[in-house]
């Protein structure tokens, strides 16, 4: 979680956007008049009074991790936000019967289960990267069935594009021991035991339920 030394109109509005609230809802949450929030939008460099600094601290600390990560992206200078969102990752949701393919990433703080993914270079194809990276990471051959959409990833801030894939062949094996600790087929019905539901892109959950 980022630490905000001093809240300004700009960072307060970034928190509002991260919470996805209207001016009226955000004002009610903070216990201020709607015109106060509107004033932050008009004067982004304004520094709210001390008691409001504390109220913003409280709401930020109470927010979930997804909101905090979204705030981290939204509060960056415009040029940094543009650069972050220019990075695109292809994410493969590979299905085999009632199972879905996952990789266990090595992280600085903790291990995390994720779908196979790879960076898309400028001019590259999301579908091609998804298929190639899945094979490179896991040894599994797959084919893209459909695109599920894109979003700014709440944890990384990059543009994540999701594709639904069908298993073709290959044994699931950890072929990238530097990045991953393990590779596994997990029951689709148990997916949220590996990845919290609030971190899964909703169209992915919908596609897995319908498959």
C-alpha cells in the first residue's frame, strides 16, 4: 500500500475514481458537502484541511487491496499512467474438460497462482503471445477460442488482455523455474481457492461457468 504524505485535490480525486464513486457518494462517505469534492476537481493542487487529511487516510486504509492498487495507478502523473497502460500482457485461460491451467509465480513477498501470461510487444498479437507463452511456460499446446476483453490490471497497472483457450496436447510441466514454482490443472469449481474471486476478471468467471 502506498503512503500518502499529503493529500491534494488530485490525489483525493484519484481515490474517488479508484473507489468508483460519484461526487455525491464520495462526499457522503467523507462527511463533507458535494461542492467540496467538486472543488477538488476544479483545483487539483489544493491541500485539504488537517481533519480532512485524516478522513482521507482512513478511507484509503479501509479500502481493499484492489482499490489501493487502482489508486496507485490513478495517482501517478499523467505521463506515467500512459506509459503503464501502454504495456500489454496477454493472459491465457486454458480449459481442459472441467479443469483450468494455472501457474504459481514466485514473488518478492508471497507465491501467487495465476493464468499463463506474456508481454505483448508493439505490433504483436495477443492471441499468438497467449499460445506461445503458455507452451513456453507449461509445455501445453492450446488454441484460442475467443477474446474475453481487456482491463487495466488492478495489481500491476498494465493493460491485460484475456483470451479463452482450448487444450490441444502436452503435459503440464514447469518449464520456467525462474519465474514459476509450479504448474497445475485445477478444477474450475475450485478456482477461487487459488485466486480470490475479486481478483479475477468478471468475464473470465462468466466464461468458465458457461464452458
